[in-house]
C-alpha cells in the first residue's frame, strides 16, 4: 500500500470531463515530474477544507497526483484537494503519458493509435444503463448510470462469454436484455481490450474508467491471470 505525503493532489473524476482530464494531466506533466496513481479501494485522507483540516472519503477511480508543481491549471469546476497529513492508500501507479495517449485516442476515435496499446473500439450501442461488474484492478462496487440492473443476468452473460474465451468487464442494458460493453479477448497473437465506442459524455466517462482499470491492471501485470482462457 503506497504512502502519500502532504501536498499530494486528490482529483475527483466525477467533476471533470475526459477532455479536461487530458488538459490537466498534460499541463501538470509539462511543468514538472508527475506521478499518477489510481485509487483501487475506498479510503480516507485528511485535507484542508474551508481553512480546516478534515477527513474525506476517497472513492475508487479517484486520481492521486504527486507533482513538483504546486499550482493548478485553471479548469472551471475542478474539484481537487491537497493532503495535509501522510496517508496510506490502496492505489496503483500508472504510466501518465500512456494514460494521456489512450484518452486522447479514445476522444478522437483513433483506432490506429489505440491498437498500438492493444485496445479496440467496436461499433457503439445505445445503452440505457452501463454497469461495472467485473473489474480488473480497481475494487469498484457495481455501478450503474440509472440504478436498474440485474446482477443475475450479468453473471449469465459473463459465463456465456467465458465459453467464447472472452472476459467480460462491463455490460450495458438494451431493452430487456444485456450486451457486453467492454471485454478482453484473444485476437491473433494479442490479448486486447475491446470497448464499445462511446456516443455521449456519460459513456466517455465510463470508457475512461474502464481504461483506468485496464492501465492499472497492466501496471500490476494482473492481465497475465487471464492467459489460461486464451489459446494462441
């Protein structure tokens, strides 16, 4: 469990668009050395709020930024805190430039750029609800955009995809059924992450979280545990 010093920046993704996140990370990286960690389990940190030190809850997918730069880019709506005391937080260090490149390619729909990182965009579907049920590294609770979801149906779909040698990561509801939204499969000699192409800002944020989970898993090398499901 990494130890974080005072002045570590805590960034909540819920209040940033995906394009704003790219701007933020790029500007911080251009100013000095930046290390980015993805929080993988709920935690608590003490921060300064209204000139008082208080404890706040930190949710999975929150970003922790360790930077030599103390200032912040002027992004409207940016919700960020600085730690006031040391904290030990379940998190994974990710490759900052890799994350920036992946998100940029996602926003641009640049399949060629994504393929360099073994990520594939599939045809979009009109999802009524998107659920994270089978994370790789981030211990996220089941999350849906509307709160209406059958976990039993999701596990049935999970088992079905396993028979097809695909690892389900997220599902979406369409009418009365469920469709895979993100999964891992073997294509040729590569194991790839397949994502439905996002069609609105809400789905962009969902795709961002899936990419964060994927990058964190790559950092932990947990992708190797799925190799038994695939044949060369």
